[in-house]
C-alpha cells in the first residue's frame, strides 16, 4: 500500500502536467486563431472601406463637389487674363460653382447619398474656392488684404472649434449671422470678380453706370461684419456647450 500510493500520486501528477500542457497548447492555438481571424477581419474592413470610399466618390453629389474644385483654377485663370470679357466669364463660372454647392447638398439629402467623403469634401471645396478667389482679388487690387486676412482667420478659427465640438459629440448649429455672411460674401465676390463698371437698366429703374468693384467691396464689408459677429456668437455657444459637457462628466464621476 505504501509503494502504490506514491506511484499513483506520480501518475496523477504526470496526468495533471499533461493536462496543463494540453490546455496551454489549446490556449495558444486559440489565441493564434483569434489573431488570424482579427487580422482577416481588419483586412476585410479596410477593403470594404476602400470600396465604400470609391463608391462614394462616384456618386453624383460628390462628383459635383469635385467639379466645383476643378472650377477654382478656371476662375483664377480667367481673372488673370483681366479683360472685362474674361472677368465676366469668371463671374459666371464662380456663380455656377456656388450653385453646385447648393445642388450637391440637396441631392445628397434627397437621394440618401450623404457620405463621410462628402461631409469632408463639401466644406473643403467651399473654403478653397472662396480663399483662392479672395487672395487673387487682393493681388488685383480689388479688395484690401486686411479684409481677406480677417475673413480667413475667422474661417480657420470656426473650423477648428467645430472639429473640437465634433470630437466632444457636440453639434452647434450655425446662426442667422453665418448665413447672412455667406450670402453677402458670395454676391460680393461675384461683383468683385466682374470688376468693371456696367450700365444697369432694369426697365422700371435705370441705375446708370454701376461700378461692380465698389458694390462688391460694400457687400464683402457687410459679410465681414456678420463674419465677426457670428464668430463671437459661435464662440459663446461653444464655451457654454463645453462647460455643460464638463459639468455632466463631473456629476457622472460622482
């Protein structure tokens, strides 16, 4: 009996050791399989994202956005030519680009084609079009550099604040001041692009010879006013939203 017990205990220990080794091998194999499965899933997800981005790039709203980006050099080349005819055509191209901004958003919402690519490209195309045109008009002497600097600083600041708000899960809607800024800026830029005096006779009233540079400047100055006031309003809403978010987090932490 005394000799059998140690032999039995040794066999039990060996069996337990073998069981542990089998368990470790099974665990290691399961981990390897899980890693391979995760790698396959990541590759599949990346391939799916690539396909999705390519499909998004080919939908009509995003194609219109790409077209708007391609219109930017056309506007600048026509402005560089500088003749009344070229400037008038440049104003037509700019107006067409501004119209596509409204059309692509309307189509995306109506057809359910709102995409991440579109959300990125649409505001980018708008800012590139406006910024490039403003800088070119400064070089042509049609608008003061300080006005353009303030407008661009405002756009960069608000874009940065919107990015921070989005990362915090906050949505801060644009106020009426921002919409007025956009309207005055668009019409004012068209006037500055035309850049020459024309006789305006609407039949019911004859405005006489209208210098579109002066009209454009006035409208851009108005857009600058609404740019700054709307930026101040957005900053106030941003600070209030961030403070409310921080209060919620502190309450939840308790």
